């Protein structure tokens, strides 16, 4: 429609719509979705609309270009003159489906959603990446605002895998197949489960502590970490249940374990924390879980550690991917890793750190098959070999993230005797 030589870009027909807050909301939204300088034609009725719309335009700095009395209705032309024009949201981009109708998160990086920046935009709030934000979003104070801070190239694959591999500690474990074990063996399992559960608390709390600091521009990192958090809570559940299921119960916690976990918990740098927890701690735990799996005296214990180990594999893969990427792009960051390991070692007090003696005894009973002197001898020998394997595998993981053999060996050597 052409009104006195002016062609409206958009029309809003509000005849018989009451003049009031809702009407102005519709006008405001229509203008926000238009380009700066475009013309909106508003058709309305009711005598008060003339004055009210004029005042509203003045207040909101839009220009009322024309007001026409057409008898039973009014026509107004408003030139969109926002303080700052809103960007245009996407429209018309359909996500591709995979076979079987799957909609995979790896495929949602389309249009504006696909604009993943190296540095997150400031004042982003909880505006989903891809949506158009009105001005005036408050500063939420996120501190992890760079892609490198949290991203890993395998993040999206791990997220899809994690969802597929979730299991239920209530129904997926053959609890009814738990046999009555000799008392010393049941005690060893209960002691080991106590230790595992305790360490899982740290694996749950530490990433959770950082999650609220991550800029929502990198929402996929939060989504992945939420699967990790779910894994850890399930591990706590399964290990605790195993300790209780056979009538033994939770056993001893050592001060060394708590000191070790505290030294992880107080780390405020996500890069260092990710390295200490996912690469060194959970990496070492993979070997511990393999050892328990190998020597498990009953099918329930074996099944739990087997399932937990698959989950831990994803956590370690995230840590290795994340840390390796930073080392590749910022080689100077190697020093931060050396410092992180040293700081922790100093905190633990290398001289009198000792070991978790209850755990060592339990592992020896498990691996030796009982607590006769002969069995204990064999058991302790196997535990010693486990520590060698842990050391070797730690070195391999450190080489994998790009450290030199010297640094890898030095860091592996100073790793906490608590394993995590
Ligand atoms: Fe875990
Ligand atoms: Fe984990």
C-alpha cells in the first residue's frame, strides 16, 4: 500500500484492538524486527490512539511520519528509529537429519548457531547462541570466556557417546548375583568401594564448581560436563551401594586421601584443574579400575568397575583433548602444568604424604585372593606392579598432550600417592 508516496515495509492491523499496553507491545515488537529507517504502518481504531501513539513514539524515539483519519479507523506511519537496530534472527534453516531420523548435536552448527567465536561476546547472559538479544542484558560475570578455556575437539562426539552410554545403578547391575564372600574379601571390597566413592565426590564437585563460570556461548561444553557430573553421581551411587549390599558397609577414609582431594578442590584455574583431575587423576584411576576389574571376587563388583571405567575413559579423553589443544596453540602453557603438579606436590608435603594404608591392604587382599601371608605377599607384589603401570601410563598420557619425555617423567613421578 502506498500512502502519500510512502511505502510501508510492514503493516500491523489493530482495528478494534483496545488501545493499551498490549497494543504498544505489538508495535514495539514489530519495530524491533524491522531494519532501522523502515516504515511501519499501524491501522487502529478508538479516538485515544492518536494521542497515545504520538506520545509513545516520542518516548521511544521513533518518528510518527503520518497520522491519517480514515473515518472508521486511523492509519499511522512510524519510521523505525531505534537507538540501535536489532540484528536479524535466522529463519528458514532446517537441520539435516541423520539416518533413522536422528538429530545429532554435531549438526546444529548452522546459521547464527554455528557462529562459534574464539572469544565469547560480552554481556551475553543466557541468550542462546544464535538468538537475537535486545540491548540491556546485564553482565553475568562469567570468567571462562574463551573457546580455548573449555573446548576440546572431541567434545561433541563425547557428548553424543555419553548420552548413549548412560546406565542405571538400580537396574543395570545384577545385584541379585552378589555372592556371600569370605569376610576378609568382603572387607577388602568395601574398603575399596569407600575409597572409590570418596574420590568420585571430588570428580563431581570440581567440574560442578567451574560450570557456572563458563560463558553460555560455549553451551556444548556445559552440556558435556553435565553428562560427566551425571556419570560421577552414578559412580558414587554404585560404589556406595556395593559397599552396603553385602552387609559390610563403608569403611575407612584416610587423611591423605582427603588432603589430596582438597588440593584438587582448591585449584581455581580451570586449565590446571582439568589437567590434574581429568588427565592425571582420572587417567590413573583407569588403571586402578582395570586392576579391580581383573581381580574382582564377584560379578557385581566387576560389572560396576567395568561400566565406570567406560565413563572414565570419556572424562580422560575430554581432558587430554582440551589440554593438548591449549599446549598446541600456546606452548608456553606447559609451564602452568608443571607448576600445577608442583604446587600440589608441595601442598601434600612430599616427605610425609604416605599412602592410604587401608586401601593398600584392601588392594593386596583383593589381588592376592585372601589374607594369608602368602596371599598378602602376592597381593602386595601385584599392587607394586600396578603402581609401575600407573606411572608408565601417566607418562604416555602426558606425551599424548604434547609434553617432552623429561617433563612427562617428572610430573608422573610427583603425582599424588592417592592416585586421584
Ligand atoms: Fe567417576
Ligand atoms: Fe570421572
